[in-house]
C-alpha cells in the first residue's frame, strides 16, 4: 500500500510520516531528500551521480507511484500526489497522466488541513521565498478540492483538520480511519 501525506509547507507532513512509519512499519520516501538531492556513488574507476529530480514534478510523482505499485511496495510518501497537482497545475495543465495513475493505483491520500498561520510560523523559509498567507491559502484550497475530486472517484482520502492535536493523536486518528476503511 502507498500512503501519500499531503499539505502545504509547514503543515506537519514529515512529522506525521515519521509517526506513521513507526506505527505501521512502512518506510518513508521523502521526496525532498530522496528525489531531489543528487546521490554520488562510485562504479569501478568512475564517479557517478544519480539524477537530480524535481520533486514537485507531477511526472516524477506519477512514475514514482506507478513504480512502487508495480513493485508491490509499501511506502509512505512525504508529499507527492496533491502537492504536485496543486503546485504544478498553473504551469502545466496536462495532468491527465498523474490523475490516471492516482485513480488506478489508489494510494491512500492523507491531507493535513493545517491553519495557514501555523504553517507560516513553522516554516520560516516561506517568507524568504516570497510566499505568504494568500499564496499558501490558494495552494491549500487547490489541494482540498483535488482531494475531494479523487475521493469522489474512489481514491481513499483521509483529511485531518488540525487543531491543537499532538502528532501522536493525529497518527492514531489516521491509523484508526485506515482500519475503519479496511486498508490496514
């Protein structure tokens, strides 16, 4: 099973991914670390480097989800499906392949609907790149709308409307809902 943790920057995706990994034993594929930083390795006398992927690319997301599915892998993805959809849609409206993969593979999509002010407090880098309340609000609504569309087409979606809950309580809620949906 593939679980994709979604939400805007600062929503708590990595924290939830870590807690969920501890709870159910699935490895985490962190799209920030595992996909965008080139990895150097040696092959005989040659120095090689794995490619530097754009983790926000919907094409990379689609291929990643499809490859994991074909391999029968269990994995937790730290931002992939809806994030790519929300952040890339303005630049590339041809997202049909990603939509097709999501509807076919049916990863469990967990959306963290976190208060934007909280996100801005958690992620100090947002302001330095020019992102503010309006930009994050726009992306959040795009993600929530996408989640609803996928849910209506049979993709399992769990939306967590965060309040002051602890990361442990949020993880327990996700696991409980996945069990109720007979996914675990």
